[in-house]
């Protein structure tokens, strides 16, 4: 199949007109929200969205309201040309139809005064270490959902807490959209793909996969009913010994509503945030108690 470059749309009225023309043809619409710096994980979300037969909108907006640290916002890669080129490599039928790149005034016009706050789910883990992050994220995602009017939205499981928050807000606000979580895409050495990986030095990139290796080892222990307190201590030591500077959190949570738990029972997740080379990386794995 031939590759297909998406049309770049920057203005909301034009986006709405495009979506209306698709609707007239009886087509469904899917959205893949991004902040750019696209990698194979994003491209896989786009292809999964396109495989449903829906028209696909990729959004690109580096959302200042979800950065609690101005240096982090300044350092965030902005690579629109490269992003558009990457999307253009996807074959027709598995690619994006539109790359929507709104500006700050479109997303936050003068006088903008609304926050979308998802209580509970937003409070622990990344929410505790990045105050305001999830409110900024939930607000912009709600706007992207209403601007695109999409029927389906595709999010990576790497940001598992984000995924749960977005599913909650869509249900709570009766947004007519299905939020679909997709398996984390990893490099060959296991490192979860992330736009932040490009900020790692060569030496740090070498040791970065330790995070996933420790998560896997910990998940195997938890599956044998080992108490989480013991597993957490061992995995934290392993991550630090592997070259990371700090472990921000390592938590075992129920998958349904992210309730903290002490032993693996039912579908649960092990989630981590850790610092390497001045870069904050997150990852998570599912934990399934041994059937035996
Ligand atoms: O995961 C991200 O890249 C962002 O949090 C999102 C969902 C695009 C909202 O800005």
C-alpha cells in the first residue's frame, strides 16, 4: 500500500468542517492525542485507530497547563516537521487523515477559566509528584475530544494513570467517545518508548532498560503472592544499583480503579517513576497472580 501524508489543519472551524464531511459520508472518527515528538508507539496507536475503519485525527499540542515545571516545558521536544514526515510513512489505510495542530489561543482563548478535575484517580503517583499535571491533561483532552467530536480515542498504556483518568472523565461527562488503551510499545531492549528517551545521554540510554527488567522481576515475585513491601524494597534497590538516581514511586494498584494493594489479587499493575540522567521516566506492567 502507498504511504499517505495527512492534511495539516491548524484552525478549529476547518477541523469541524472536515469532520462534518466525514460524518455526511457515514464515517466514524478516531483521535490520537499527542504532544508530538512522535515515535513508533504513537505510530502504532495511529495504525490501530485506522484499522477500525475510522478516519483518524492525530492532534499535536504541547500543552503548557500539564507541565508543573517550566524547565520541563521548555525542554520538551518540538518537532512538527519530523512528526508530519513520520506520519506520512504510514501506509494508506493504516495512517492518519489529519494532523491537527491548534495554537495556544485556540486551546486557551483569553478569559479561559475552566478546569476538568478528576478526583481520586488524579491524586497519587504522578499526581502527587506533578501537582496540577492531571488537571491540565484532563482539561486539554476534554477539549480535544469536543473539538474533534471523535467516536474513538487511542491512548498508550505506558501512561496508565492518564488512561484511567481519561476513561473516567469521558464516562463522568457523558462524552460519546470510547477510550481505548493500547499495549506499551518497547524498544528491543525493553525500554518503553517515550518522547523523553531522546533526552537521555548515550550512557544513560544503555542503562535505561533496567527499569523494565526490575518491573518484570518484581511482577514475577508478586505473582507468587510475595508481599509487595518486600518486592518494592528489592526492586527499588535494583533500579538504583542499575544506575538510576532516584525512584519517585513504585506502586502496586488494582487495574480497575488504581486502589493501592499489598498483595497481587485480581488484575493489578505495578507502576513506577524514576529519574535517570535528569530525565523522569515512567513505566508499568500488568501483574497476574499465578493460577496454580
Ligand atoms: O500523553 C500525552 O502526550 C499528553 O498527556 C496528551 C494526552 C496528548 C494530552 O496533552
